[in-house]
C-alpha cells in the first residue's frame, strides 16, 4: 500500500510576489500550486493508494473563491484518477465562529467521490485498490470544543493547556483501542508535539498553544503517524514513524534552508500477519529564498566593491529566487552604496528587497574623568580604543599625535 503524506499548503500566502499578467493571479499562489501539481502528478504516475493531507489548506479562515477553486481542481484530479484523498482540518481551516462550516467541508457536503473530510476525532475506514486502511483522525480542536467554562474556571494558561493535553491524549488512546488490528492504521493529526523544531508557523500563530507528548502519539498500534501544523519537516520517532511532512512549499525566509516536499509511505504485509512500514521524503522543486548578509567597516576603501563581491559569490543561487540583501553599514559610508547599482547586480532575482542597518557614531563616555584631566594623547588613545582601531594602526596614529603635540610645544 503506497500512501502520500503532506500538509500546511497555506494557499493565500502571497508575500514577495506580483500579479501574473497571463492569469491575473498572484505569482506566489502559482508557485505553491506548481508544488501541489508535482505531488498530484507523482500520486497519479505512481498509482498511489491514498493521499493524506494533514491540515491548513489555506492561509485565511475564509479563503477566496479563487483559492478554493484552485485547491478543488487538484483534489478533483486525484479523485478522478481513483485515488482516495483524506483531508484533515487544521487551525487555519476553522471558521471564526463555531457553527460555521470549515473551508474543506464542501467536499463532504457535495459527496465528492473518493474524498474524505475529518472535522472531529473519528476512525475512517477507506477502501483502496490494495485493501482497506483505517485513519484515526485528530483535527485541530478549539479549546471551547473540549473544555467547558467550568473546566477552566480559575485556571491559568499553563493549567488549561495541561487539561487540553490530557483530553487530547485520552482521545488518541480511545481511538487506538477501537482499531481493527487486522487492518493497517494511520494516525493523522494536526497538533504540536512537544520537542518538534518550529518553522514559519511561529509567525502565523497568536497566543499560547497546547502540545502533546511524543509518547502519546507514538502508539505502536499505528503503522504511521502523519502530522501537520509544524512547517519544518522532521521525523520525531521511528517505531512507529512519527513524521511532520512540513509545509509543501517555502512560505517565508524562515524556510530558506529547508528542503520542501512530501513523504511517500509503503506499508507491506507478511505471511505471518505482521506489517512493515517504509517511508522516504520526496522533494518538490519550489521557489528559493536567499539571504545575502554583508557587514561593512568604515575603513573599507571600496564598500560597493565589497558588497558586489558578496553578491557575486551567490550568483547562481540568486537567479529566479526571492532575495533579501541585508547591509550593516557605518553612517560615514552609507552614501557610497547606491541602490541602483545594487539592484542592477541582483536583476536576475525573482523578487528583491534591500535593508540597511546604518550604524551611527556613538559619543565616547569618559565616566568620572573630566575633559580637563586628559592630555591630548590620552584623549586620542581613548578615541582610538572606542573605534576598535587595530593595534598596529593605533600605534602609528599615536606616533603622529606625539609629533603634533611636540611640534606645538616647540
């Protein structure tokens, strides 16, 4: 049985883009859709048995009709190819108020063939061409859906999160106990598991969140644990595999160094009735993010040449990438770095932003020493020390200072 696992699509993240003249859509929307197309093409080409999506289809809780249309097109391709798709509700898929529909419920409302949507904890048995598989699902749940006001009365944030953790743990234990051991089983959850390394989701989250212990989700009744919510792909445990697929595409500079894609899982049976799970990461080709960080010294005779040399070192990486040039520059030479020349050097970038951290000269504080109590040479030495002047250059300047002072005495 071959399964694809991905999560955190976040259609609607359109930073660092522009309007594509051919389609009228955001170029960043097109970037993410191209990555999704790679997954869909792979699933169809490899005749996958199941595709599991672990939440956060959109950036907004109320996505535009265009975003919904483009997502539905890709899900429809899988459905028409006879590949079941399991859609889990993430925190970005929940409406602003209880009682309203989630952004993915439309698929179950219309009873779209081969598409299964989970909005509450449950076990879904999905028929595939290689047999049935059980999906124990834990979508993102609001605190109010799990705890009453009486439960949380007089509790602080930490205590409420502990209560949430206990409730969610009980849900997973209950679901695990209801599984048929004769069938393969996957836990699909949109949660924050303690110990996971965070990614760009920390920029999209407001307030404190509850977490689950790794021991809670790593129950050996599951053949694989498919996780969403954390944008940095990572394997937390091996037996069973507990895996965050990460966001399908790079969403911000927080993803700059990360490879993006999805996981391919193979669950095999044996004559003894045991099952074996293999999994591997499958990267997608997505838009690159590149940072060029340059710190300049006031003594640099050619600051522009220095910056251009640093840009040249990343010439291949810059082409067709989203680039930020970060300059730390003393105020005295800031005017010698014209934007026009910097932008020309980075014209192959898909998108460019330039930031300048201009360092102003700070006045030296002499503490309890009065100016009248300093000799000219003492004052010169203090000034050189405040500028972090190299020792060899400092001594040379002190020699010149002595000659000047001695000349004045003559």
